């Protein structure tokens, strides 16, 4: 696997710990003119320390951030997990995005800020199944990895053979059903493509 997805380190920690299966993404300022798109079904999780993420998550996640942040290096990229997109929704209603409160560690006001940022009042919600690599992989942090963008080509293939899901099948399906139930009544929206999609069977 060669493609990675940049996400706050504290969110990668929550995904890797099975606390949530949701990724919410608006897109960075370096995304293409079309904005963020779900370009890949499988990707490594690239933890970052960008922005004020400690203040943007719930107290339990803040405590986890205080534990993991000192171990993160600006010079070394440490990869521990990869994810598979199982389901997703494009939401252009803040009310729909707020239906997911309780299923992730972001503070509610952060979701509102992400939704309202930029020209498009919308956000993508992805449900992912996360796998732990057999061994963490460390590699030099390269200049081309920088910038406010979601997708990164690592320039080399990272082996995933032997990776194990962080949640059991039953635990994952339970969270996936909550995700789907929360968004089951939301309107179907379109933004240059379908408003939702199941990419990989759970």
C-alpha cells in the first residue's frame, strides 16, 4: 500500500483504538478545484500535529493527546494503521452532520466550523474499518508530504500482510449500523457524484 491519508494524530489514535470508525473531511486548501474526493478505498493513516487539535476534541481525547503528542516527531513519520472505506455520505446539511455526535471525539463546534468553512457548506462522512499493521513502520518525513492536503503518495509500498482489524467483526458492525442509522433519514445530495456509497463489504 502506497497511498496515505493525513488526519490529526488524536483522531488516528481514536480510530486505531476502536473508539470511532468515522472520518469527517472537508478538504484542505491544497485540494484540487473540485475539493475533497474519496479517491481511494484503502489507505494508510498518516498522523499529523497540524492545527489546534487538542482543543478541538472531547476531554477524554485531550488526555490521550497529552500522552501521544510527546512521542510524535516532525522528522519521522510513524505508520501503525490502514483503513478501508466501507460506507460514506456527502452531507450538505449541518443537521445531518450533527446526527453523528456521540460516534466520534470531535467537539460539536469543530464539526460546525468544518461544515461552514469555504464556499461549499458540506462535509463528507466516511465509515472505515481500521487494521493495525504487524509492526509500526517509520520513515523519514519528506518535504513533499507537507501542505494542507488529504492524500499522500508515500513513494514506496508499505506491506500490510498480517494486519489485524482493531475491532472484532461484531463490534465493527455495531458501530457501522449506528453510523447508517444516524444518516438513514438524511436527504440524498449530489456534488459531482453520488451522495453515498458502499465501497467494501463489512
